């Protein structure tokens, strides 16, 4: 369910939501004909044919059924015109009977909105044609939004894109893109991403209420093992000025990273990043913040030596860029011989990291911050079982005793966090159990006023650590997994 995104970026998106005046409404049906006038009683047959006839203010309703797309220009949904701020072009599936766009014959994409503006796409399913045989089953992207001139003011809502060979949403240049309540799964190259921008890249991006899952687990009719790209991310963005807002989104079981953004001003809030094969959340540019998020299961159940971490922060940009993590829960497994979080691992440009009310537990290695990292750590819980060293930062190491003594900063502790049902490679429950040392140990300074569940903070005497606020008096189940995972 979509929830409020908060003040960050809200004014911009409220200002550009579509206002519709008089509209012409057309229809497409599997039983229609392209020689018809496109009315409800005499619909067109092809979504591609219909879309090319839309002007500003027009609406196209695609009636339920399956539409096979096979030819590059004729079958793809492309537009000859743009909408306007007061007259958007709307293409949507029939309410209660979502149509299926089934691609085949290595078609480039089902929809191409490159260079287009004021367009809304809603309630469609996009996948490959399961009735095709041999190479006929190949189908590349769900939606393409290419380079210069940049597209602008695009809303994608209630889309289900799955089992295609490349990207669910292959986007290069756009200013104002909203991806709302979409489900992208089983795409060979990834969920949301694309090449480096040619005209500013991706700016004013909102991803809200989405699921980005199992990227790389499908390719050309198989399980993904033969795909040419080995790290398909749930979301992978190239450099831009942003802003990027990701909220109420789940990214899980991807063969690449969960969420990887090189865009400045990336704000990830109230989201879950779980059981991805590579990094969980990876940030690269100034003004980026993670808040009220849960990150766990890095490696997706695969142990041994690993270069991946739940949180990665790196930068090659000068100017001492700022990153923040507030009320985040990160959980790892010592069987995965790696850092649970690392920041500027290879050295390089200085950066500033503010870490507050965050739990980072069960890594094989310590939380690592390179010597060029200016770390401010306040009221965090670090737990590395079986080793006194919990954090490496400022060119030195910090033991549990030193954390308790305030050497790294005020309010930091080291203890088993006592999650309800920690897991690795499977769903977990990271609410705090009664008696958790993270309860009432956070700081109000800079803390969000709700938690990951949108429960009001604080519930007790003061703020809790981690993504979830403990609700006093609420019954809690018994922890059943081994303490190794606690």
C-alpha cells in the first residue's frame, strides 16, 4: 500500500500531478480491427496502432486479453505526440481485467517513451509470449525511455513486468519519472536502470510501493544461468543530480545489488532490501540518505569468502560528500566471510558519514570505514560475535569495551540485538524482542517520527535503535533460530 513520502521532494511531485480537461477516449480489443474508429463498440485491434494516433488529452483503454507484439514499429507502443501539463496522454488497461502485452521475436520493447512528456501508463502486464517457440520466445525490455532529448513527466503505475530478457524499465534521460505500485520480477538484466545519461540522466525520480525481485533468475526461456550480464540489480542508477526518492519498496533475491544509486540526493526510506546475491544498498553521491530501512540476507544464503556487503558507500567525487544512515537495521551471517558494511574501502576522496540509531549485526568482519571517512557515530548498536573488534574507522579499531566507554561517540553499544526471527536466504522478522538492548537506547536527534511500519516513534521512554520501534506491551513470539543468527 502506498504511503506518504514525507517532505523530501513532495512539493515538486504535487505540483506536476496531471490535471485533465476535455478528453477523447479510444479503445483497443483483441477482437477489434484497425479499420474501426476506435470506439468502445468498434475498437481498434493493436495497442501499437492506437498509441500512434493519440494526441494531448487523449486516453487509450486497452481491454482485457493478450496482445502479441512481434514487429519493431507496428506493434510497439510509441507516441507521435506529447501531452501537456493540463492534458496528459493516458494509456491504461481495463479496470479489473488487466491486459497482457506479450513480446516475441527479440522485440526491443513493449513501450518506448523516449523523448516524450506528460504521459501516464497504467494497469498493464508485460511479459514474453509463452506460445512462441525457439528464439521466438526472446523479448528484451518492458519499457524504454532513451537519451536526448530527455523525456519528462512520466507516470508508470500498477504495472507488472516479468520474465523478459533485459530490463523491466530501461531508462537513460528523464526529468520527473514516477514509478508507483509496480511489480518488476524475473528480468535478465535488472529492474530499473540503464546507460549513463546523455542529457542529465534520471532526475526527480520517485519509486514508491514497488517490488523489484528475482532479477537475473530468467533469461531467454531459462533460469538465467546463460545470461551475458552477471549482476542484475533490482535498481541500478548511473550518475545524475537527482533527486531520487525510493520509499515503501522491496528489493529482494536479485542476482546483483538490491538498490545501487550513483545519483546525488538519493533518499531511501521505509524500504526492505533482502536476500540479494551482491550488495544490499550501495550509494555513491552527495546528499544521500537511508532511513527506516531493513537490509538483511546478503549473499542470499551463500556462504564463504565474499566481496559483498549489506551497505556500501563509495565515492570518486571531490568536495567531501555527505551520507546519512538513520534508524537502519542491517543483519548478516558470519558464515558469509565479509564486512556487513564498508565505506570508502579503497581509500580515495574524503566523505562524511553520519550514523545514528542504527543496528549492524552479525558480520564476519567489523563495520569498516576507510581512513578518508569522517564518521559521526551516535547511539548505534554494533554486534560482531566472537571478536572484540566491532568497528574500524579513523585509521584505528574499536572494541566493544571502547564503544561502551564512548570512544567512538556517545550512546554506541555492542550486544546481541535480539531480533524476533532473523534469517538468511529466507524471510525474516527484525522487530525487536522484549529485552533487546536496542530498546530506548536511540537519540531523538535527527530521528524519524515513525518507524518502518509507520508506527509512531517513540513508543517507550525514548527512541529505539533500528528500523522498528518496539511496541510496549505487545506480545512477541519466541526466538527459534540459533543465536548465531541473532
